[in-house]
C-alpha cells in the first residue's frame, strides 16, 4: 500500500502548485497535535493526505480535505478504501477542492453519499490577484476603498507581528463579539511555528500609536493564498484598521507570486440572498460577510462533502450525534 513518508509527501505536494494548503505536510503536522493522525497516500501522479481521529463510542473517522490531488482518483481511492477497512474506520469524509464539477463526483467517488455535514466552509470569496494594484482597488466596493484610504490618513500602519498570545487574546474578543468559535493559543502558536519559518505564513497586525488594533494570519501554497484567521479588538474600530490590514496582506501574497487570495468562509447562500440579508444578520459567518464582500472577489462554492460509509450503524449514530449536539444556528 503506497503510504508516503513525510519527506515523500512534501516533495509530492511541492510538485503540485495548485494544491490546497490543507493538503500540505505542514497542515497534517499541525492537526497531528490536536487529535488527528495524518496518513499520506501516493499512487502515480495522484495523492491525498487523509486525517484520522477518534469519535465517541470508540468509532473512528477519516477525513480528506480539499483533495485528492491529480486527476485519476480511482486507483488511489481504492488504496484508501483498503486502508480504512483494515484500520476499522467508520466512514471517510471527502471534501474536494474547488474546480471539481458536481457531475463528475459520481464518477470520481463511486459509492459515496452526499453529506450535509461539512468541516470546512462550503462557500468563500476568492480575489483574482492577477492585475495591477490600481485595478484591484477599482474592483472593490467604494466604501472599502474609502476605508483603506481612511486608515492610512489616520496613521494606521501594518507590519508583521510575532505576538501569538496577543493575537489569541484578540481572537477571543472577536469570537465573543461575532459569536463564532476559535482555536486555542497552542493551536495558533503551532500553526505559526510550523509555517512561518518556511515563509509561507505571516501574521500581520494593524497598529495605531503603538497599539495593535487588528491582526490576521495568511498562508501561501503555490499560486494561492488563504486568509484563514483574523481578529480585531474593540478599540478604535472607527479608524478602519481591518481594511488596510487585509489590503496589505493581499499585496504581500501578490508580491509572493500568488494569483488568487481566498477570504475563506462566508454563509452558504447564493449571492442574492447574501446581499439581501447581510445588513440584518451578524452572527457567525454573517458577521464577516459584510466586510469580505467589499474586496471585489468572486463568490465561490465548493462541491460539498461526500461520505464513504464502512460501518452503517455507527455512521447513523454519528449523524444523530451531529444533529443533536454539533449543529448551530
């Protein structure tokens, strides 16, 4: 069975410049510290990093985020099936990356069922960076451009920041204000320590008179960048630090050769519904949609989640558990 070593997977991932950051070796190592076990498979030019974790009642799930990589999935998925059966996995959840046509899913993932339970946000906004700075600004909403300029006029500055504890404290404030969950301090510290030394992650903060007002963590792989974590304090929000902060992060990614910048996560509704309701709804991802919509990106929906069930009764118990205890508003 072609289970790859960490070094083999790192080399394989580097040869696929369009691969998602969640398929990187670093991401698997990050998740290994928080209850997941990464297993990497390579079959010819096709590969996948699969994460395995324990579920309640002694069950186990496998999770393949934003993959597989490559085009001919069939031999690889057969190898993953064999591994999961031997390991006593209850089910395998696959969340393919964007660009996979839903009509192809049945061919690429035969025997899988569509699942309403996604681990990653299904809808996002992606900004095309392959343009001049002037044109990027021109595509933004007028208010967003204005707020970027306002922050500059009010002497907001943006620079790299290494204060992970300060960032986590700011995340706590943001999570409480906008009613969404956040990771632990150790999680953000490990993410920074794993990705920052290789130059594929930066923590930026917006400052005013020496005080950090907002911060974000951006990641790069190949020609893509992802704004995965962002936070802001409750002070001086009228100075619009988050707008200049996001713009500077976009420019950083563009200067590193990225062609696309993923704003990572908005409510899973079509654009008309989002535009008609963003002013009246503020909880969870609604709280950030109003901000993200202004940067001139394209609303994009991932194919969804698809489950391969190996143990039917425990899988039904898992779905019941999710419905009763995990689903939020």
